[in-house]
C-alpha cells in the first residue's frame, strides 16, 4: 500500500505541468493573480462608471497582472541562480 502511494505520488509529480510546479513555488503570487482576475470581473460587471474611476481601476489591475506575470518569468529564469 505504501509503495503504491509512493509510486502514485512520484508519477503525479513527474507528470505535473510546469505551470503547476511554478504555482507550488510561488503560491502567493498565483493567489494574487486570481484575486486580481476576480476583482477585474467584478469591476467589468459594475453598473456605473463612477466618474471614470472604474475604468482606471481596471487598467491598474491589468498593469498589476502584467507585473505579476513578469515576476514569475523573472523567478523562472533565476531559479537556477540562487
């Protein structure tokens, strides 16, 4: 039983996508990406423009998402340079 569990765990790890492995290495960054996507979705559905502030907030969310993407790219390229 223990050997089967170990073999299954190793197989799962071997077949894990690079994105899944990156998510494990940087869970807070990925959580922030999900939160920003969620916030952007709420803002997109908002009933009012709020004097342009809603659109500005949506642009700032896109900028933050781009920064997080760049952070993960940086971490991926630097992972071997610790």
